[in-house]
């Protein structure tokens, strides 16, 4: 599977749970190459609080290390390993001295081919959606995000 197909499949998997939200899948070229997957509740930059992605309700990101010469036209290797960099959702704080609490979303390191990684993402995105639904029921949504959650999560 080529990177472009993989990217589309990951974004489709995310859109099943969050159809009006953004999921970026890019090849990061820094000290080596990696595929970076970042998920947001916001649908675009205009919905970020104060215009910053770090202010989004979701703090969800994964990486897949790739060979140093990997380019988007190349086929993905058969043996991939996806690691989570962060996996939580900002929540209403229990203490008045905190800006936010965090609701952790469980995850597992995923290994396999591109199709296996896509299956793992499907499961994770469902867990992420279920976590937000549970937070809504338990009144744990931070006031800054209530309106956006009501628009995006049904």
C-alpha cells in the first residue's frame, strides 16, 4: 500500500467516529522519517481555541518510524510499528486550581502491515469516541469545549 492510500484509509477510519473533525497524516522529515498521525476534535484551524492546535480538546498523536529514504510515492514496509505519543482528552478539572484534567484513552502498540495498523486505528478511534460519550454523560466536558462537542459528537 502506498502512503497516499494509507493516509486516506486512516482519515476515513477517523471520519467514521468524528465526521466533522480533522485527522492529519503526514510524513515528518526530521532526524529520520516517520509517519505522524494527529487527531483533533476541531474540523479546521478556525475551531482551535485562540487559533492553536495545542488548545484542542484532543491530545492524540501516533507515530510510525520509517526508513530514512521513505517518500510518499513508496510502498509502506510490511513490518510497521505504531506508537502513541499522547492519548488523552481535556476534561473539566476537579480542582479549582487547575485549568484542565485529562481523561486517558487506552491504547496498545500496534505492529503489522498497513492493513493491521488501519484496523488498530479503527479500534482506537471507536474507544476515543466512547470516551467522549462517557464524559458527556458524566458531565466531565470542560466548559470551553461543550459547544464544539455538541456539534461534533453525536
